[in-house]
């Protein structure tokens, strides 16, 4: 069954965030996700929505995803204290 990992944080520098994301594209594309999207809100936040075919694929991607977030924190692109994460399994679809 499909799993989601959704991560939300406050953006400090949108240009840096985008540059890091583009630089990480190759590593992230091999994670086994069905899709990974980034949505930016009018409230200055970015939400990463990662969809995986199963929990094992999601867990296998965790270290690479963590590395991308750590780089965003270290380079001042996003506020590390604002990070919120949620994971869940799709139980039904409308």
C-alpha cells in the first residue's frame, strides 16, 4: 500500500533551497519514490510531499532525504527548528 512522508519547514532563503534541490535531483531521483513534490505556501513555508509505493521504499529513502534536509539547514535555506514531519499509509482514496 502507498505511503507518504510529508515534511514542512520555514523557508529562510528560497533561492538557496531551490539550488540545493536542483543539485540533489539525481540522488533523490533514485530513491524509489513514485513522486516527490515541493509546495511553497504564502506563509513562508515549504512542504515536501513524497509518495512511495510501500513502507520499505520510504524507509530506504530516509538517509538520502535526511542528507538533503541537513544541507538545507547547514546552508541556511530552511529553519531546522521549524521542521515538522508526518508519515502515513493510504487507507482509502476518494
